[in-house]
C-alpha cells in the first residue's frame, strides 16, 4: 500500500477522489446523497490537504485535514471556537 498527497492539478485524480467520496458517504452510518459537483467542491477546498491510499494502481481510501489557527478552523469547519485552544490546530476533516 502507498499513501500519496492528492495533486489537485491532476483532474482525473481529483474526480476519482470525488467519486469515492460520494460512494463512501452514501453508505451507513452517514447515508448521505452527494452529487458529483458538490463532492468536487469539497475535494478542491483550498484549506484541506488530501491524502489518498492506493493498493497497486487502485485508489482504496482517502483522508483530508487542515492545520490552521483556531479561528480559521472554527470558521471553515463550523467547530465551536470555545473547543479550540492553542496557536495552531490540526483538524481531521474527512
């Protein structure tokens, strides 16, 4: 297995992650319905860094997160500001 940072300039890779995103969140426990266009917006959100997990040539997973100030994390990810302390916060978003 290999972990890679998503290159957002690689349109095919971004679309593949967005498709996987739609599929993952369609299943329990989330049971959400995601349109491809909405998933593409999430995957391309500038504040997130995405990492993908590959087994051979196949994409099998992803994670996304951010490191930022408490105010930015609270604003960008709707986390209550009173829960965030410190100068910089690591936040696992997806």
